[in-house]
């Protein structure tokens, strides 16, 4: 310390310490500050490590929870000797007929429209055929001419026959008159036939209903040109809608259990909860080699006309006497893997186990399978990513009475 500094300290009454003592005190203070800083840093490190360990534990728990798949299960049901086979079909009128024109002309008027109910023989439309009417008149004139020629030939033959008895004419002349009579007779018959043909064709200008039913289509209007044979224009479509018929195609594996007289229940998606009962009336009696199916006809009463021809329906056939070979499961429990068909079960440790199964019969919404035990829990709608040994947790739906309360609490 300098002389000037000592004098200033002396004037203030402060005694200067030796330089060694001052360094010792400064070192102690620095050591103390360093220890305090290290302690604070250690405490902060411990806090950070504790927080990270807590977050890591929470993350691991979340990962474990997310690794557990929540599934619903169902128990297999015993297969029954009776089974229901559901197949798609299309309603058709018991009798359906497209109506075409049998003569050429123009539509002068029509009397029935789509949706109208008609009786057999009822008039549907009228076709104006002036050319055909003229042809009828010409044919009638030819018929009159042929009749006159026949009368002349007959009288001529009768006279020459009388003259032949007195040898006034030769046999050759008599034979010529007989031949002329035969030609005139044939000509008159041909003319009469032509008149009848044209008159019948003229009758086709009146379009009548061939059977009782409903007009499902009208394709003409006043002034429409139509021609015989229907090459260009369909006039009407007529269908008998009571009863209706449904053609279904039964797979070969079920064909042996189909019998005429079996009941068939028809349902429509547009009419939920309603069923219409018909019966099997006949089958093709042979398997189609292209589709390997048996064509079956079902007749369905429709007295109120609620069912419409052309509607897509589901036909359920109750087959009896089928051999029960396994257990039945919902169709949404099956897993289709490259190594075959499997189902996913839940073991006692909450792990998924994939078991191969064999489909015995398809029963519509359910399938009959072999290779399962009746007490095994089968996972419904198993995800495609489910693997052998995955952790799963079975979710049980609350009872029906508790569902409204649970829904209210959730809201």
C-alpha cells in the first residue's frame, strides 16, 4: 500500500492490514462464493433430473397404455342343424311383357299411363293405319272379282257338263271347264284369305292388354310413328305384380339343402323391421357350370301392392337338416392373412393370440367355423396390424339401462 494511502487511512482512523491477511480474507470470500454457487448449481441439477425422471416415467406409462389395444370380444355359439342362408335378389312381376305394334301407323290416342292398373283385354292405345285400311278395301274388291269369276266358271262347267251328256261337246272341252272352275275356286279362296289377313292386321291397330297387371312403362305419345315388329319403338311395358317372383342363385355348397316348398323371407332395406314371406316353388335342377350356382324361384304374395317389381331385396331361406360341424361367429371376427384365415383370441395374461380356423358354412352375417373352443374370447373387428402377443384390454359395454345415464354424464 502506498504512503499516500496509509496517510488517508490514518486520518480516517482505519488501520491498514498487512497484505498477507487481506489475500487470505479475499480467498476465503471467493471460496465461500464458489461453494454457494456450486451448491445452487447442484440443487438446480437435482431438480432438473427429478423433473426429467418424472416425465420419463409418465411417458413410459403413456406408452404402455397406448401399447394396450382396447378390444371387444364375443363368445362362439354352437352351430345348429338349421341354418339361414341370405342371398340377394330382384323382384319381378309374375308376368312381364313388352308390348310392341303389329302394324304400321301413327298413334292416334293412348288411354293408359304408367302406374295404371288394367284388366285383360282392356284398350291401351289406338294406331291410325290409313294405308292398311286402303289395302283392306282393295283386297275386298279382288275378293268380289274372284267370287264373280268363280260363279261364271261354275255355271259354265255345269252347262258344258250337260252338253257332254248329249255328246254336243268333247271330253277335252269339259275338262278345260272343270280346270277353269278349280282355278276360280282357288282364286276366290286366296282373295278371301287375303281379306281376312288384312282385317286381322287392321285389328292390331287397337293395342289391348294381354293380361291383367300394371303399366310400368309408356313410350309413345299422340302422333308417334310405330312399325310392325317393334324394331324402333316399345309401346308399353306391362307387369303382373301379384304375386311377384324372385330369382336367386344359391351356391353349390348350399344347393342340396334347398327344397321346393321351403319358406323364404324377403326383406328390403327401405322397409326396416318388415318381412314378407313367400315360398320356393321350383329350382333349375342343375348347377350352372359357369357360376356354380343353382337358380331358384321364389313366389311372393303382394295383395296390397306394397312391393314394387325391380326392387333389390334380401332373401332368407331357412334350410333344415344341415349337419352341425362347429361353432358360429360373426363375420367381422375373421382375419384374412397370407397364411390363411385366423381369429384373434384373448388369453389369461391379456395377450392376443391368433388361431387358424376353417370356414365350414357361410350363414349370412355369421359363419360356421372349426378349430375353436366354446369358451374362447374372440375379438370383434380386430385391426389388421394386430400381431401375436400384443397386449389387449377387453372393454365391456355398460348394460342397456345404464347407457342413457352414462351418455348424460358424458354430455
